[in-house]
């Protein structure tokens, strides 16, 4: 069986290393079950859809809503690669799970709309499954309400045509959706433990996601959160495709 792959879209190497380790641990794929490809430095390979059976995408300090003339060259490469994966997954030619930054790129590539109107602070937030979410093959096994971690400046204003809303909350109405049978996207981060997330917070302390002077307060909330359900989602994803 071909492995899954983590597509790195973070320029900060230490943050990317930590995120890959979090996905690997949460998905339980074994030593060689989750490979890694760095879209910051390399184009998506031409054999991507035969080399890997599925893709997971994490976060990034980039935003899809940044002005086009302000985007660095590596961001255009990242957006092109993720767009190709999104189109293939929507067509059923591969499987993909886009998270945080990834949900914005995938949504825009598939005709959805991304906005700065629904940011969420860094830390734990409540997630509610929709009726469709409660009957979804992946999300339906989760608790109807659970806690996940967020930290984002943009969100989805309009779903791509045909997408099914799976999870929501009051601050950010699109927390997860499915398009077709093989493309999933979450606004929240499903992969990190509290420890891993606080380590990531240290790296992005001065990137505007939270008040740097409140690091200890935010970190305490993160460490107190029950994050079992998001990681269950990743284990189910890895086992189902």
C-alpha cells in the first residue's frame, strides 16, 4: 500500500518538524506510513498521485487573502500545489485532509470564498457537529461537541459548490466540510497535543496570533484542554483511505 504524505507549507523549519511529528503521532501510521514533502522549497512532484495514496496539509503563517503582489514566490508554489491536490481529491482521484491554512487554499481553488471576517484566537474552542457531520463516515464517530485548537486570521465565507458542512461554532461558522467522498477540510488543528501546540506558540509568539505578553495564560488554557476527539479524527482518516 502506498503511504500517505504530509505536505509542509511552513517556512519555519522547527514549526514544520513539530507539525509533521504531531500528524505522525496522531495518525498512528507507523514508521514509514506518513512521508513528507516540502512545498516551500519544491513543486508538487509529477507522480504525486501515484506515489502517495493521500495527503494531509497543516498550517502556515501565509494567508490566501494576502494581496497577490505581497505574496513571496514560495507562497505561489504552495498554493499551486495544494490547488492541484484539492482538485484531484474533489474529483475522487486521491484523498486529502486540509487543515487551517490548507482549508483556505483548497476552498479558493475549488470556487469557495475566503474572508478575514471570522478569525479565532489562539487556544481551545468548542466545535459542534452538524446533522450531516453526525452522519459522516469520519466525523460521525466523534462526540457531537468537542474541543479543538485554533489560531487563524482568515476563514471560509462561502463553501465550494457541492461541499457539505460538517462542523461549526459561533465564532467561525465553517469549521469542517467534505466535498465528494475523499476531500475533507478543517479550520481547526486536529493534530497537536497541548505540549506540541505550546511549542508552536513559542515559534509564532510575535506573529500576531495572540498577545505575546499573554503567552503563559494562553498556554495554560491549551494545556488544560481535552484534545482526544480531533486526534481520533486523524486516526480514522489514516485508517479509512
